[in-house]
């Protein structure tokens, strides 16, 4: 049985509002009774809406607004769908009749003027305003059957569906409301998914661009690296590394670790890496370089508790000697043909950057020999657990692991991949800290 649309009593618009936004509430809470907001301006209540039930047999609640001012007030968070009468003649901000002048919407909802598509679009200004004030709500439009062109244009503009006034009945309207609500929910979910994918792609491109390209042209050293951030679905963490060759033939390599795993730490790591490259190419080395990097850290870090460890190596042009500086960082590991891999000396190392204002970092000379491989790494590789206990892999365990892989004949990329994979396996799953490993190798010649 058709019943007149009940008028909404003058109560605050927030009377039936819920704390959860409608899109979230619909997705997480059990389906409550649907609420339909009807926007039509017939003061006599000439528009009648049939009594409608939802899929569970509950009566769909109705609210009525005579213009957009009332609609905005009644558009609380428990409204699921809007039914807009396209013959509505009220201005977007007004409360009376007359959406325009001659040649706009007629009293019967017919299109005035030449009936061109431009004229139709102009007459949908009221719909555009509804879509603006209710971007997350499903919208149905109601019009006369003679206005099929305008109804189709309304869907192109953004309405979920249209209904003809002369064919309106309870079953049709109930089905249209459910369809419109589900379609709007699907549209929002699809939009969020596309937005999330786009953001992920942009972040991935940005993070790939921030990873270094080694500058080793003219050097006979071979370079390999592995990087695995601790943050879920991230490509970049607080660990950083770089390798460059200066015009005098010296190869400079470094690896570092900003404490923490978040995006701020990752950004700071990138800044330190770029600063290190610029300072190295400018001719700084050893203590002078690390002192300047500490100044950069102190200026750029988000809080005074942030510090960074660093290991720098400068390899002579003939490849047989290296200078080593450690700033609170684990010592590199060196392997030579026919000898067991071992850690380089780490006595007299300096503190991490950012801990002591006037710290010094002594540079230690190391003999490499003719053929060698030098592995620089961050503590994410050695701090993983072994089995189910609290024991960590540690530097000694890492040295034993590397020697096992060397005995199998692994080198270069294969050695690094096998080492990171085994560290994950021993940990019983993903390593929680960032991991960066750099391998520089020289064949005897």
C-alpha cells in the first residue's frame, strides 16, 4: 500500500548519528535497518513512497527534506541512501521553489529548452550538489518516464540508479535501494584499492630511486649487495650503504644503520648516504668525514635520541690495503683463498654518530693481500635468533655460516643470498630488523 512520505520532525541532525562513519559501519557491523532520505519539495506531500522492506523483512526508515538545506541537516551517519526527485525546484542553498528561471526544470520534471545534452547537464545541478554534500552515500534519482535522457545522464554524473515515478512500487524501490547501497560500497572499496595500489607503486618507485647505484667505473673490484627492510611491505629501511671510486683510483665503501625502523629513520638513512657520497667525492675521509656526517645527523634527526652506526672502508688503488673506520658498527669480515674468513680488527673504534658531541674516529690501516672478499653488513644479519631460544646468531655464528657457504664454493650474489636466507631460517621466519650486506671482491692479479 502506498503511503505519503512522513515528514521529519524538527530535531537536531545528530540525533541518530553513530560514532562510526557509514562506510565503515556497513562493512563491520551487523546490517541494521536501512534509512532512506527522500529529497522532494511538494509541501502537500504529493509524492508517495510505498512501504518498503529490506532483505530481512525490516521496514526501511524514511526521512524527508524539502530542499538541500534540510537535506544537509538530516544527512546523519545512519543514512544509507538518498532518493532525489529530479523535479525538485529548490535552489541548492534555498528553501523555496525555483531552481532557475525559464528553460530549467519544469513542474512536471520535463526538460525545457532545446533538450540538448548540455541543457540536460545544466538541469542536473541539484544532483551535483547532492553528490557534493554526500560523497559517501548511495544516490537514487526519481523522474518521469519521459525524461529517460536526463535519468541516464544522472547515472553518468554519479547517481547509482534511476527510477521512473509512474512505476514506483515497494518491491522495486526496496531492490533499488539495496543495489544502490551495495554498488556505492563496492565503488568506494574499488576506489580505495586503486588509490592504495597507486600509492604503493609511487612509494616503490621512490624507494627504488633512493637505493644507491655504485660508482665503480674503472675499478677491477666486483660489487654485490643485498637489502631487506624490516618494515612490512617496505623497500627501504634505516640501513644504508654506498660505494664510489674517486678520481685517484681509491674505492670507498660504507654501510650504516639508523636506530629504529620507521619511515623517518629510512629518510635519515638516505640523507646520510647522500651526504657521505658528496663528502667522499669532495675528498673527505676518515675522521673528517665522520665528524661532518655527525653534524648532518644532528641537524636532520627528528629527535636527539636518534643515532647511527657506520663502517667506512677506503681501498687503495692497487687493491692491497684499506683504511677502516668504525663508528659503533660491527667490523667487516674478510675472506682470502685457502684461509678461513675472519673479522677485521675492531679495537679503538669510535662511538656511533650522534652520541658524543666531540667524538673522534681513528682510521686503522688493514692489509688485504692480492685476492680477497670483504663483507660489510648491518646488525640485522647477526641479531636474529637461533631456533626457539633467546640465543642470537652473533658475529661468531655469522663467521661460521659464511665459512660453510664458502666451502660450498659460493661467492658474490650467491653468497649473500644464501647467508640472508639461512639467517631467516635460523630465526624461524622474517628478520625483524633491517638487513643490508655489501660484498667487495678482488681477484689476484
